[in-house]
C-alpha cells in the first residue's frame, strides 16, 4: 500500500516527466474494488465525470469518452455483508437465500428500474469466456433505452453484469447518444474491470 507521501512522489515524478498524474479513484469505488477483489484499468485519456444522483441505480464511478457522447458507469456490490447474514441465519436455522443466487434476479430488477419498466432481454455470456475475460463465474448483457432520470441525453444503454461467487456483483453501464457510438465507445472500456 502506497503511503500518501509515496502517492505524492509518484505525482511529482509523472509531472516532471511531462505525463499527467492519475486522478485518484473515489473512495467508494476504491473500497468496492478492494472488497470485491477486483482490478480496474482506466481507458486511456477518458475523463472522470461526477456521479449523477438518481433513484434508478446507484453507481460509484463514471468516465466520459474523450471525443464521443459516450459514458461508462461502474457499480460494484461486494457480497461479504450478505454472506455474513446468510451464515448467521443458517446457524439459527432461519431460511435465507444464498447471496450467490441473487445476481440474475437483481439484474432483472435493475434493468426494469433504469429502463422505466421496459422489457430488456438478457443475453448470458459463455461461462468459459466470462471466466477468461473477467475472472467471473457468470456474466450477462442487455441493451435498453435508459430512462431520462437515469441517463438524460442518452438513447442507448448497454448493461454488462458480472458475478463472482462469494465475492461480488459488478455492473458496467455504457451510455451512448447514438447507436453508431455504442460499439466503438465500449471497446476501450470493456475489460476495465476484472476479478483477480
């Protein structure tokens, strides 16, 4: 773990070399990464944008594409707290669903929230591919029209959901103003999150 002085030294070295110092990640996003055991690699030259409070889906971090009207938002939901509750309930003989079985239902509910109740079909990823590419046990995607309360100014939202047993659920929200920007915008950020 770098000390504050070590982080400042890195910033000075990067500035002296003529390179921009990396913007520190928001504490909530960094905490989610740590608790989930995930690595994050920022797409080059993208800029952090403020998190937009909304009642549809909370997220911890967002980046804007340098040239396109395209944004990616990240939400990480570590399972540690739910797993502790589950273990305590089992000891008491109470019935509780294993938190590792929430991810599909949670994704469906979230899609309804961010689409304003529209149908949003889900396509699951191949199990082997999602393990190789994201270090996850399960993954899925859905394309929808986001509600104005979630993403004003955007017409397309591609959601990617990832689940790693006993670790976390993680979500990407790729937002584009036009369909032509969707795939080229997604590409640089597609593998920016990965379970270690």
